[in-house]
C-alpha cells in the first residue's frame, strides 16, 4: 500500500511517542482495490489527550468517542483511539464507549470485513476478519454476527446496499438474511442519513442495485412515497447529479410526488426543485423549432434543458414523443438547435434583452405594471426573432404599441 506522506508522518509521530497507529477502514479497502482513497482515517492506542499533545493543530471532532482531527497543511485527518462500543439502546448510536489498548477489539466493532482492515506505516495490512478475501470474492459481509451489527446500527442496512452498488459486490447470504430481518430498525435512522445513503447508491455506477431495497423489504421503511421508485440501469449513463438521477428513477411520478418524496427524505432544496422540474418536463414533447427551443430555454435554462435532453436520449419520457425512436430523433434535433442558439448568443432571458426598464421609462412608458407588460411583450418577440434584439429596433417597436408589439 502507498500511504501519503502526511499520513505517514502522523503515524510516525504516534509510533515515535510509543503508541500504536494504523490507517484504517475505507482508505485501506480502496487502496487494496487499486482505487484512490477520498479520506485517510487513523486509529491509535493513544488516548485523545495524548493525540492532542503530539500535534500542534487539532480539532475536538468527537472527543467523547475518541476522535481528534489533526490538521496538516490544507488537509485534515481523523485520529480515533481504539475503542469498544457499549450497548446501542436507540438502534443507532452507542450509549457509551470505552478505550482499549487492543487493535483487534477496535476492528471487531466495525460494520463489514472490507472496512475492518488496518495498515501500518510500513504498508503491512492487518486483516483479522477476511476482508481481503471478501474483496477478491466481491462480497459485502458483516464482521462477526450480522444480527448484532444491524441491531447496533440500522444505518448499516443501507450501507450494505450502498457498498454493493459502489463496488458492484454481492451481499453475503448471512448478511443478506440478517439485513432483511432487521429492516424495521430503519425507523431509528434519521431521514437525512437515509437520504445520504440512497444518494450514494443512485450516484454509483450501479444504481440498479437500488432494487435490493425492494428485494430485502426495506422500502416500506424509507417513507410512504418511496415504493414505485425504479431501479433502472440506464441511470448509470447519466451525469452524477442527484436531481438528474432521481428524475430518471422517478420518471413515472408527477413532479408533485417527486417533490413530496424528496422533502420527506429531507433532501436539499436544489435537488427537490430540479428533480421535480425534470420529471414534469419529461411529460412534455421536446420543441420542434428553433423559436420553440428558445422559449423552452427561457423557461428552464440551458443547464436543465441539457439534463432533459440526456434523459430523453435514453428513452425517459418517450411517451410524450410518440415512442423511443421518435424521442431519440427529437432529442437529436433539439440538441443541435440549442447548441446553435447558445453559440449565437441569442437572447433567452430578460437579462440579455437589449432594453431595460429604464430605457422604457425614457421612451415614455409610465413606471408600474405597464413596464412589466411591455418587457414581457418585447421578450416574446425576441424569442421569435433573435436577430431583432437591438435597442433601437425594440424602442421603435414600442412606438407601434397601439398596433401591438411585433405584429
């Protein structure tokens, strides 16, 4: 294993002071798989106060649970004391923890074998529970008794599904059966944490593995509106944008139902707005002319329009176009038209209209609602005639208001 120099220095500082220290968890798993770890976590026999005494810049991230964050340059690394968790009376968090001098006890409390490996500064891997073998066999398997692991923390149920999707692994049989038995324990997990795990699942290369929430009987505990969310392999071809992926998996919903589902899961506002918008747009036929493309761009913006096209090209909302072949043809035309419109700099928002409200006042229109009506009328005209978006031309049109702008 190649351990980054900053991590190696932290390990060396702890070992130099007489403590044990290892990189642990996901960073070891990803390194063994040949992936670049996103984060490097460290476990040590040093108590939190001893960790703090060794490093100049630290943050008490979770001091009661033994975690101190060590700041090094622009990076931060969580350093956690070997610990044993007490009982989990709420089915989510340990009531207490006690520190232990034994690495083996710390690794034993972790969720899955592939996350229960540690690595010393010299690259030696400590694997007490068969994590490397499970990586080779492409299995998600609980450490020890799976019933105990899921009783301790119900979020691990969704973590198993998420790792299965991210790694394209199967869930080992005993782990799968225990997961199914303990699915009702998800009532102890906050909607925010559930949404985070579901998001990571659908943003993976295998969003179709979301099907496991139905196969395992998990879906009734994810909110009343969740049943009906599809598990479609086509979603893997879309951008890793939560709104786009949720729109694909909820393409048969109404926008209102998508909004209610995501609000119930405590989603962020951006995802709620964009996913519900895209689902509604899927039910509309794509514009078939340049002027109609400009109108649609003015309504939903270029970014959402491109998202809509990516969905349509994969067949989502094909019914509105008269079938899959027609949908692909309509998307191809709209894509060419939109890129030409954007490259030409055509006016597709009031911000790029060649006249302002102040210009209209100077032209003799009284401040108030009449200004807004005139701006709307001019904007509609420019969407039809983008070459006419010039200040002089538009002000001249105002002189013909008695005949109707643009008529």
